[in-house]
């Protein structure tokens, strides 16, 4: 979706609620919803969300309350019945993300988001907001990765267990959003991830 975002600086990521537009990477197909934690929400929809969704085209509209975010979601998708589409098969069923999918509505949604900005709502580019949220959480990567992958078990692991896939997805998301990992991971975990990326 086109449009200017917030000026450079700190992106507010905590204690707020947002209406969101998560466009798929490969076509004009998107999910509209609301969440107080868009990073967790997009991650629940698809484990490789940073590859599946087009983060450059996505937008978050910052709301004044959860109720306001719900109203903004309804406003964004109102009257788009002819554009309703099934959720992609790759979307996690457990995430409850099989409604509010739309196809062929990108131009209309861009105009609606722009109108909300003119009304005074803060509109955040999805990629920039998610990167800021990941950076804020990245200080916990050292302890979290060790809890998921004990160092003594890392030799020769190729990323086959659920825990290994979970860690790989989180670290790959950081790489995709250009968040350096070298100073944030134990050396053994960093070496494991580098081997997994090469494999």
C-alpha cells in the first residue's frame, strides 16, 4: 500500500492497539484485523510471516483504545463484501485467522488508510513497526535461545525439532528485518544458526 509513514524516530510499540492491513507478498490478497500486539498476531498467522506477507505494503493504524481499533477495522473493511476471499491454505488454523481476508481491494484500502491519516490517526508502515518491535524484544534472544536450544545439544542439529524450527524462524525474521544477531546470541547458537542457513 502506498503512502508516507511516520517520521523517523522511536516507533511506539507497547500499550497501544492497532487496526492492521497485512498484504500477501504474491498478490493483492490481504488480512484486515486489529491487535494490541501486531508482531505476535502476524507471527500467529504464519510461522514465516516475514516471507509470506509483503511488509513494505502493510500498514498499522494506531487507535485510541481497543474499541477504537475494532471500529477502525470495521471501517477499513466495510462495504468490501465483493472482495471477500478465503484465507490462504498456509495460514495457521489455530490462529483463528480465516476471516476478514480480501482480494483485489488494495487501491481502496490505500485510500481508506490515507483518509484515516488525514483525520489525525497515526499510520505506521508495517515493516518499520515490526522491526522496532523486534529490536525491543531482541535483548531477550540470548536467554530465550539457550532455553529453547541447550548449547550441549547444538552440535549436528539440522533444525528438525519444533523448538529448532521456532528458534530458526525467530532468528530468520531478525535477519530479514536487518537486525544484527552477533551481539545478541550465545556464540554456539549463532554458529548453529549460520550452519542452518547454509544447509
